[in-house]
């Protein structure tokens, strides 16, 4: 097969490709470490070591607007119809580069500490128990809608100090907004995302005002306090930070659980290793993240002259797409990469990224997934699929529509 035929098989909008991308990704990865996506123009990286290094390369960034205008890098202005969406992420860590990124990340790290996460464990366990209690009432349940979604949003809300009664609205806003991160979107989808962002910003501003009046020692309140003490975090920065924690902290956790439990149901021997106690749930979490990545593609912009990746010279403003799912199955990095081996215990995968944007929530995500797997194994040792699940037709954020199980 010639190169362009092979690359044409990379079809991130095609539900058949999304249902099982790994055989195509493997063929492309073995033939080409880098290729230009003819639809998006992105230089696309397929191998672990190149993705690993690119994540750490300071000559590339998640944004370019701190250095160049849109025209300077040959791009059009952001669509003014979606102003609320752009406003909501203006000060998000995921849209910033140093020095703003360094300043805000340092402040977030001061309040979002591993200690704060560890202290949350009993609360996370009781949320998990409460939601599994409800799941147990019927003959079967949807692990996504009945468990993972309400659970992960309740966890992050309890950490932020968001009232439990508001979690449904937050879920709906978050679902609508994250559609903007796919490689292509329709006007309809964008309009819904923009409306959701506007409502969400308004909600977050009111929440911040409430925390100023009645501080509760939880995360939003702490972000406000950090601002008040050193006048460092502005209101807009707190809004974006609160929202990115909610959005980033939710979808990927749900999809790791969904994709991971599907894999466990397809590999009964691995499920039995959990049930028998041979492998600890804490260890299995790492393989769930690697084997069927919940986040398949991340982007960077080239910010300096002289960048070369895999021998390919880049120009300032070029966009690079890193294929996480492909990199995590690279045989140069992982032995028997297509085997699902929950005892692998390899924590140095790239599931949480690397470099300055490394996932702030990694300790929380690991804990949330660990607690859930523990609950599943203890309460439903005979868990099985009620029917074969289907993936949402999205590639970048890869997850199941539902995962109906009984046990
Ligand atoms: C299994 C679940 C999760 C996965 C797989 C995941 C993955 C990632 C990855 C790959 C990045 C880096 C993006 C890049 O380099 O372009 C990232 C960044 C981030 N994540 Fe997570 N994440 C998860 C859960 C969470 C949770 C629970 C939170 C917070 C409550 C969170 C908050 C963030 C934030 C704020 C960033 C941006 C950090 C920065 O730009 O400095 N994530 N995450």
C-alpha cells in the first residue's frame, strides 16, 4: 500500500475507525513516525518517543497567542459567534504558556495538593458506595450513566465545593462544551457549546461570589483566598480555572472507567486476576489508561524557528498532533503492546501527558479509578456485559455511549 492510501485510512470522523482504531494506527505507526493529515494540515506523530519528547519541548506550546497574532501564523481569527466559548477558556491552564501558565499553575498546585487529594479518599469511597448501592437495585445498570458520570462529577464537585444539586447542570454544560475539542464540529454543535459556556460562566461567577461571602476551605474558596492574599488570581482566572478542573476532571475519568471495564470484560482472565487479589486495583489503573486511551490526540503549535521532528523541518505556526493511543501501543516502548496485562504496573506511560502541562489531576484520577475498581470487584465479582457497547463517534475524547453490565 502506498503512503497516501495508508494515511487515508486514518479517519477520525468515521465511526468504524473509532470503534477499533488500533490495527490501522499500528500499520501507520510501523510505516511512518510522522505524517501530514491532509484534512487538518497537522503534522501527526505516531510513536512513543517522539510524543514523549514533543510534550517536553518548550519550543512548542498549547497556544501561540502570547507570541503571535492569528494572522502572523496564517490562521483566521477565532469565530466571533462562539465568543462565550473562547471567553470561558481564556485563562484555562490548557490554553496558557509561560509566564501566565507558570503563575497560575503554581497557585493551583498550592491548593490542589496530593495531600488534599489523599484527604478526600474517605469521601470518594462513600460517594462510590452510595452510587453503587443505587446501581445494585436493578437487574443490570449502565456503568457510564448510572455510575461513572454521577460519581466523577460528584467527586470533583465535592473537592471544589460545588453543591451536589448543581451537578446535573454541570454535567450537561461540560458534555456540550468538550465537543469543541474534536477535530471538526458543525455550527449546531458549536452553538450549543457556546450557549453552555455562557451559562456555565454565569454560574461560576455566582459561585465565586458566594465563596467570597461564605468561605468553606474547599478548592474554589481557596482559589479566591489565594487571590485575595496576594492579589494574584483575577476573577476571570478563577472562573477559567474552576471550569477547566471540572471539565478536564470529568470526561477522561468516566471514559477511562468505561473503556477499561469493557477491556476487563473482554479479557476475563484479567478480571479474575483482580477478583482473586493477584493484582491490586491500584496497579491495574495504569494499564486501563494505556490500553484504550480515553484521550487519543493532543495538539501543539510550533513557536520557534529551527524545530525538526523525525527529520521533518517545521515552520513557526505549524500544528503538531500527538496520537496518544498509537504511542501507548508502540512496541519500541512496551513489550507485547496489544496484550491487555493489568499487572504491567508501568506508571511511566503518557496517559497524563508530560512537561509543563502534565495533568494536575493525575493523583485524583488514579484514586477515583482505583476506588471504583475496588467497589466493582468487591460487590460484583461475577460482573458481565449485558450487550456489546458502542463508542461515541468522537475520536479525540474516546468513550462508550453506554456500558450495560450485570453482576
Ligand atoms: C483518567 C483521567 C484523566 C486523564 C487521562 C487526564 C489526562 C490529561 C492529559 C493528557 C493532560 C495534558 C494535556 C496536554 O499536555 O496537552 C491533562 C492536563 C490537565 N488535567 Fe487531566 N486527566 C485526567 C483527569 C483529570 C482530573 C481528575 C483533573 C482535575 C480535577 C484533571 C485536570 C487537568 C488539568 C487542569 C490539566 C491542565 C494542566 C496544565 O495545562 O498545566 N485531569 N490531563
